[in-house]
C-alpha cells in the first residue's frame, strides 16, 4: 500500500474515526483504524462493534492495499505534521511508514484481514433528512437518557412514529425529555438508538448544512452523506411506557425569564451536596424562593419575582437535573408546570413548541 494525501484531509478523517475506536478492549484490532487505499480515494473505517464509521478522503493511490493502523498514535502524528502532502506506505513486518518533509515515522500495525466486517447489509430504504433538524432533536432529548448500564433499554433515545411526525423520547427514570417534529422518515416500529452511537452521530452532524440519508434496518441505524457512512447498532429491548408519568396540563404554570432562572439556580446549587442534591422551590404569591442546604457548609437562598397568585407550596428537585432541563430550552422564557404533590415538574419553552421535559420531585 502506498498513497499520498493532503495532511489536512487525512487529519479530518482521523478526527472523525478515532473517537469510535475502543481505548480499552480485549480485541486489540478495535483500537485501530482500517485504511483502504483504492483507485483515487482513501477509505477510513473505525468500529467498536456497536458503532461503525466509514469516511472517504481524496488521495493519490500509487499502490492499492489495506492496512490497520493504531488510531490514536496515527492521529497524534498527523496532527503534529505541517500542512502539505504526506506519503504513507506499508512496509515489511506489519508496519506503516508516514513521511512529511524530513519527518519519518514507523508504526506497528495489524493485518487488515483481522479487522471486523462492516455490519451494514445491502439495500435499505432511506429518507433525506435535514442534518441540522436531526441534530436539534437529539440535543433536546439525549441529556435525559440513562448512563446506567444495568438499565440498557434506557441507555438511548426512543424513535417513535406519530402520524407524519417522529417523536424522540429519552428518560433515565428520574427525568424525561420529549420532542415531536417532522423529520421525513417513516418508522415501521419503535426503535431505541443507544446513547454512545448518538454521541458519535452528533459529532458527525455538527456543522453540516445539507441533507443526509437516514435509514433503519432490523438491527442498525444507517446514516450517510457524500463522504461518510455510519452504522449504529440498535438496542434490543422494550422502552417503558413513558406516557404514564406525563401528567395532564396543569393549572399552575409559572413563566420565568430563562437566564434569570438559570443563574439563580446555579448560585443556589453551589450549596447542595452529594448527600443532599435537592433544591427547594417554594412558590408563594408573587415570588419563587430557591433554597439549598449543605450539611457541613451552610445554606443558600435566592428569590425570583414571578406572576403567581395561588397557594403556597414547596417542591424539591435535583439541582443538576433541573439545570440540564432548563439548559435544553432555547427560548427567553421558561414555562414551569406544577401539579399535585409527587407529580413531576414540567418545563416547556415559551412560546410553546412541540417539546418539553420533566423532572421527578425528590422526597421531602
């Protein structure tokens, strides 16, 4: 294998593939990127057996071939090279040589035949989706998905068909985020896309202005552009019936300026602790009072003036969850719905969109 490639183009491809390769794995080949040099292009492939990525890079191929290179070290080397043409070739004893000007590096690689096969099957029906729209819907929900590996069916986002729209839902059992909008795809059944794959998909979508192709097969989500193809293995499990925790629209709706609510909450949350992560929200006529207590350090109290004329009540919520929920709202005003004791607190953008998230209260 022998090819010449622009350093910046090679670096861009490695930047996208390296995060997918496993850092700690019983299979050393998964820490490598597969280079396939053929005709006038280079194809870089990375996989951790759950997420796969192929990216095309323009290059001058002098001798076709395939070789697996250690992803992180190859990336670090190319990153430090000066801009311009670099030459890459495979040598004896499973090694690869990278040359740029007077710089020469040799790296031990692995046989391409040991690399896992690409998981995508043949023909899959796809739809054209605006990349920015899909990214927006993922960002509005992914924060609420679970990081607990023992609850694998919550480790991602539910994709559900709702008439002509697509509904994305995420929950970890303590909070929930839901957005309903038109993507242009048609789902035959509900699907759960894992959080890890969505992190890589977000990285791919960021900055894209054009449409992308999106398709689903039995076990994989497929996303492709002119240069890139990604596969994400779907979660094989049942998503809980999230509708059971969503209360009917409440009568107690308080509108609060987004920036004021966020800054006040962050200040008060300074005096929460690992043992007591809750912030008290006390509603009384004309104001919302936020308080927190640290058992060793002290207390915090702050007040926001609001339009509220109802009875006095207190709700305790996890400060970190509430901050993330507010952060996902991009309007200048946040609508907060309060319900009966024990019911979740609902947060919506004002003016209302097809989006909301909720946080379950903590016990008093």
